[in-house]
C-alpha cells in the first residue's frame, strides 16, 4: 500500500498527455462514465469502426446508441456496470460482420469503490493477424468464434459476407452501400470487369427495404437490339409476328422490387430514350398496348465502360447518365487493393477445399507473389487461377516459384520475361517486408552458391564457373552454412 501511495505521490500528472497516449494505442478503446454515457473513443476505435462519427456518439448513452441500431447493437459496458467487475465477450458487428473482436470491459472505481468510468478495449482481428505474422504461427480464425455464437443462438446479420477485404476502398464501399440500401435512390455501379458489380448489387438488394421482393437481373449487352424494347417493357398479343400471347417485360416482373441493369453502357442509343422516360415517369407501356402500368421499382445499373467518354462520342445519353448516377458506387480494381488478396485467397481456398476435397495453402513468399501480380481480370481472374491450381497442381503447399512460373507462362511471353519477372518479384518482396540490403544480398548469395554446388559438385569447379577464387567460395560457403561432407574441395 505504501509503495502505491508513494508512486501516486511521485507521479507528475501534468507532465503526461494521457489522451495522446490512448490515441497511440493500437487497440481500440471506448470510455463511458458510470451511467454508460460515452465520454471518449480513441483513434484506433474509429479506424476499426468506419461507420462511426465520434460526434454522433460522444455524450450519448450506449443504451441509446444500441436502440438506434446504427453503429452497434451490443455493448460490454452494461455488463460491467451491472456487475461492477471486469467482463469479457466476443462480438461481431451487426452491419459489418467481418469486424469481429474480443472485448474486455473494466470498471474504474473511485475512492468509495463506486464506478467512475468503464473502459472497454477491443482486441480486433487485425491485432491477431499482426501476432500471427510476427510469430509465424497460425491463430484460430475469428469465423470459428462467430460460428460458435450462431450455434448458441446468437444470430449475426451478415450482409457483406461475400465482400472480402479490409482495405480502405472496401470499407468505403460497405459504408456507401449501407447508406444507399435504405433508400430507393437509383444507383450506378462502375468498375472493371471482374470487380464484383453484381455482388454489390445483390448485397444492396439483400439489406434494402425491398429484400425478399423481386430482384430481376438483366445483361443489357446480351439482348439483341431488335428485342430490347419487348424484353424490357413486355408486349401484348399480336404486337408483332409470332406474339401469340402477351408477356410481361423485365420491368413489370420486377415491380415492387429491384431491377439490375448490368452493362448499361451497351444499351442501344434508341432504347436509352425509352429507359429515361420510364425512370422519369415511373410507368411503362407494353409494346402494342395502350395501357400504362405504374411502377414501384428500384433501379440499379452497372457498367465497366467509361460512360463520360461514351457521352462525348454520342453513344450514351447525358440526361440518362445523370438520372442513373444519383448515387455513384465505384468498385476498385484488385491492383488497387492488393492488401485484400490474402483474405480473398483464404476465402476461395475454403470454398474449393469443399468442392475438390483437398486442401491447398500458400507459403508466405507465394502469397507475396500473388500480391505482386496486377490481376487485369480482377477478383474473377484470381478465383479462376486458384481453381486452376486445385484442379491441376499436385502441390498442397504451393511455393512462390510455382506461382511466378504459372502467372508468367499464362500472361507473358515465357522465356524472355520469366527470369526478369522472378527477380523483380523477389526484390518487391524484400522491399515490402522492410528487409535490409545486407540480408537480401546474403539470401541471394546463399541461393547462388547452393545451386552452383548442386551443379558443379566441387568448390574448384564452382570457383572457375563463377569467376572467383576457390578460397573465396570456401569462405562464403562456410559463413553461410552451405556444404556437405561429400562435397570436398578439389
């Protein structure tokens, strides 16, 4: 007790910036007062919870925030206040289910042993990934804990289970989809082929007020120009030769729900004017009919084309573009979110494990090799490449040289670029991992000498082939721990 009092006496509180210290902690921290009113969240908490604006929660009770359901729907704080002791839990965010964390809440007591504050610390998935990378030892997936919660009848809404990643662009994408989904506003999704535009549209539908209602998907590029109007808006009996009976078009089929117009940039110019009228008037008229059909419908469009360029070239109507582009959504190509590749690989591998009844995993350098490639076909190309390995590779642990060779042979002229690509990938890996130049050069020397030993058998022949003296070869081999009793100097 005396030691504690002595320490408190010596502590110069004015010399310590406690806010600065808490803001520099890598774990998210959430602080309330004794009644559960939010007093402070640190910078790590804001990074881990991209939906949260601190101004919207500071000064509000956790009960009020939970009832609102906008930022979180559970809190360890209530348990701490009720029990007056530490509480630990595992939570998955109800709107961002890939945001999972162990949460430790502790009471801060005053001199009368009453709660003064509650401090909650989140140990998020990103924290354990750092531990795993540092110690090179696997840690159980957070998904296993979430599965346990589900078994214990603690349901977890999972609207973005198929949108894998922790990059800033993925977090921004989830944020805008959550905002847009709760409205009937028209959305234009833009992104390269293979970035997941249909996945984004489906997620919007699943978390929207129209979930469970019709969701009609149309590829505008796949419909012949002469059939566009009848396919979209329907036709009456006798409207044209062969129309023995009338038929509802895609818009009519989607009434009450959502229609997804994929590849909208390939819609014929004449049909664009008719689509614009439908969006403005919220009604359609079947081909050959005279009855107006009112629509209650949400429109999501998607394209991999540059619509602004098409507007300049008179291939796309400017007024239609602005009608569709009320809420613009951009899907970044995989080359701009390479930090997500390991998570995508894990996601697809677990799927293919079950499909092909085998397990394939990748060494650290192999994952690096996957990250250095630009993936012009984006997520779809990565998925196809991994499935190719499951079908054609005999390796269960795939090394980096196999990855480099396959990607080079598949997408580049093999002979002339293979060696250059391998060297470049190695150098990128060393830089990304903050390796010292000395360590990288030692690794190269070790590999060269080992390969030379395997080929030339003796240190004399190695020295001749490599243009150095035999003592130099022997000294380097000894310092690098290379050699075998059977390989004696000549």
